[in-house]
C-alpha cells in the first residue's frame, strides 16, 4: 500500500510522480518481473528481489544525468510504472525518455500519457532541455500512437535491434523539440512557436 503524505514531485490528475523508495521493493519487484512490461521494454534480464533492491539503491543516488520517477496512482497510492529521463546532456540540452506501465491491469487508463506529459513539462520547463528522444519497438502500436499524439516525430528505424521470442524486431526512434511541445501543449502561452 502507498504512504500517507508521500512526496509528489510532479502532480497530475490520475497519477503523481515521485522518487523510488526502498518501501517500493515488493511492488517494484513485481513490476520488473512482469512479462508484458518486459516485452514492451525489451528487457531480457531476470531480476531477483536482491537485484531489484540493488537497482533501487542505484537509481536513488543523486545523478545529474538522469531523473528516475515512479508513477503512482492518485486513487490507490500504488506504483503503476516508471518514467525516466536519462542521458541528460546539458551542453546540447537533450535527453532520452523512457516509460513503462506495470502490467496489463494498469495499461489503457491514460497513466502513461499523463506521466509523459508531466515529465516533458519538467524536461522543457525546469531542466531547459531543447530535445527529448525515445525508442519504441515497432510492435508497440499503442505506445507509438500515444507518442505521436504527444507530438513526437519519427526520425528513423533501428532495424532488427531486439531479438524476442525467436524473432527480430525493429525500433523506431522519435523525438520532440521544446518549441513543438509548447506549441502543442501550451498554445496560449507560446502561440508563436518560438
């Protein structure tokens, strides 16, 4: 169960984002072990509870090149996924973003869209980034649709970059620039697109 008075770094309607805590270990371990999540993220690692605890300790450390936040349901205070800005490059003002929603029961509810919007607002409005990119597997039609709706543009294809279930799969590289995000998601404040 979630915590009373948990720190909400980024607060949305259905979800909020906060750093991971060691108390999240049980939920995080289930999330990391979920076969649906593994397929969509391309993770081929097998996690033990000890490995999950070590990973929590690792991503809890202050690191200026990444922002790891857990997606928490407002209604239940339970972990429903994670969204991460990594490879933050302050000189070129760019980063990579990745997201995963925990299990099929949490998918299709808008949690991912809202978490991406919150993190992109943080990336462009607080970290002053210019470009955010991602990579998505070509079989993940739902995610591709969400990313395009958020304003990401397709840039290219990484051919046969994931081997999963006896088959190779392509990944699509997409990105969004700060002015594209503002024009689409903040039209009243930035209507000139600059």
